C-alpha cells in the first residue's frame, strides 16, 4: 500500500469515524455520566465488535475482489452512495429533540457490553467494512495483509473518535445541548463525508 492511498484513506476514514452515530453519542452520554476514562474504556466493546466485522469482511473480500472487476466497481459505487446518504441524513437531521434523560448506574463491563451490542447490530458498520474499506485495496497484491492494515488503522482512528466524543461529553455539554450546536456539528461532518464520497468516485486504481 503506497502513501498516496493512505493519504486518501486516512481523512475519508476519519470522517466516518467522527460522524455522529449511536455509538459516538453513547460515548458522549457515558462521559457525562461516568467520566472520560470510563467512557474511553467502555469503547473497547465497540472496537471488539468492529474487529470481528473486519475479520469476517476480509475473509470473503479476497474472493470478491479477484473474481470480478465489475463487482468491485459496483461495491465502490455503493460505498460512495452510502457516504452521500449518510451526509444527507446528517445535513437534514432534526436537532430540536430533547436531551437524553438520566441513565441508571452501570459498571464498566455493562457499558462495554452496551457499546458492543450497539456496534454489532448496526448494519451501517457492516456496509462500511464491505463497501468502504475494499476501495483502498489493490487486487493485484495480497488482499488479507492490506485489509489487516486498513482495519488496524480504522480501529486506531475509531479509538481517537471515542476519546474525542468523550472529551466533548465532558467539556461541551452546554454547546451540544443547543440545537444550533448540534446542527453545526452534523453539517460539518456531512460536508466531510460528501467530499470523501466525491474523491472516492474520482479515484482511479493502478
């Protein structure tokens, strides 16, 4: 995997990691209720779920990429379409909803299990690993090693996202409590995802 591919992958991937979703919002809530350290440790449950998804996707991906170039391009278009759909959802999201109420006190294990279950049951995460990551894999080289590297980078960036949302949960409670603050954040992520989709559609493989 060359530096040009990584230069394209890292910002596009980080935009996905940072996009507001059930797990990231859970990190905000956990940090508000239990503190920064607990929220970050609980995020390990999410990383475990994503690691399992990456392993399953990688197992079948080599066959898919090497069997059909047309199918590969179809996956690429599907992935870009998903990014644009997610961007649209963020841009038009209703930010006037009431803030979440108090949650019952839970231990670290229960919080991590909650993160795991939310992540493993999220079809959007499955689509990311089957339609987004493959776009950065060169079918002419061994696929498992490339996918492993991309998967590890994804998990590292996801950990940064967990920490960032936990930090925001501690220090930006009032800002996120306002509809305007949530709207600006959502639309910023929508712009990043739209740009990532455009770049991926225009990117050419060697």
